[in-house]
């Protein structure tokens, strides 16, 4: 029965003191304001103003509605402001590139120093499908190298990275001068994360096209993978950032896979949220940290 426009009119009549002055402030004609007030009083069944008073005087009922307008209008204005300037105060993040965690945590710390009001929930689970959870509204950002067609998601490019073959320093392939070929891995124990095989870059882009099937062994985390490689229990393939420190210590050696396997990392977000300030700044900080701290990555911007 009472609309927001009525409360605004009542508020402006109080502030301006007359119908003519209120009409100017509300960008309406004086007759339109008078008609609106008359219609409202007719609907409510009581008078709101004492006619011909200068400045306008409110009846008891008018004062009640004036108080209502003073309570409601600021709340509406604040709500509209919050909608216009909405931020993710909780940023729910997941990764499909599991070795990203090596460099992502320091990057998150840097981001939160600039955005202390943003809480980050981090999900790292090799079983669930992060991009499906993103589509369903259960996540806000997914770091991935897989672009799903017709997903209604926006993929913000981060950088290109090289997937390297990780070997023990004593592995025979370390001494091979030519490019490593798929057949060189035919009898190897290839240790990988426990994910679907089609998500493994070395399988999808190197071994499968050549029809080579090594012995696969699942290992749950990156550190254990590297330790097992160092102990000559098998080989693996990882982005260089995951093993850079271990390679400098002489615990493992990395080699180019074939002519090189380069992949692109994306920040997947919902199309409707790609312009949100917090998400834009999150992607900026993460990307900048990677450029400044990771080796064997390519700036694509």
C-alpha cells in the first residue's frame, strides 16, 4: 500500500517545508505531488498533513509515516550502495593443478595483506570436480589448465608453464642427449596424482598419441612424489615450479618432454562475476606473484 516513492515524498515535504519546494527537489510538478498525497490519504483513510500550513505540519498519523521514512530510506540507500559496490567477503578457491599449491600459498598471503577484509576458503581435493562446483555456485575461483566447452564460465589466462620430466640424478635418461621420446618411457614406473588419466598432460599430449603405456603408480602428494623419484622408485612429470628447489639441491633432475609440453593456467570464474573488483584484484596479485617468482613460465599478457 505504501510505496518507497510515498516515503520519499513525505521525507522531502518535511525537508522542504512546502509542496512547491518538494516538487522542485523531486523533479515533479506541484500538482503531481498534491495528487500523490491525496491518493495516498484516500487509500490509507486518514490525513497526513494539515492543509494550508506553512511550513507543512504533519498530523499524528503523518508523523508516524515520517518516522518510518527516516528509518527505511537510509537502509534502502545503504543496501543499494552495497549492491553496487559488492565484494566477495568470502572467496572460495579450488585448484585442479595440484602442484600449484607450492607457490599459491605465498601469493594468497600477499593478496590478503592488500585485502584483509576478504576471507579465503581453500579447497584441494583430487576427487571432486571444482569446475562443476563453480558452475553450481559453491566456489568462486578455480585454477585450472582445462577449458570446458559450453560451460558458461569465463577463463582468465594467467600464464603458460612447462611440464617437465622429473628424474633421479642417477637415472639413465639423464645422460640422453637427444630429446626424450615416448618409447623411452615404455618400461618406466610413471608416478602420478590419483586423477583420471585423461587429465595427465604427459599422457594426453605425449604418451597416448604414441600408443605408449608405462606402468602407472598413484601417489597422493607432490612432496612424496619427489622423494620417491629421488629414491629411484620411478619417474614423474610436473610443472617446473614444483621441483625447482629440489633440483637446485641435486635431489632430482628435470628434462624437456619431447619438444616440450607447454600448458596455460587459467582462473575460471562465473561469467556474471568477471568484473567484480575483488576477483579482478585476486587474479592480478596471483598472476604477478607467478611472473616474479616462477621459472619456466611465460607471460602471456
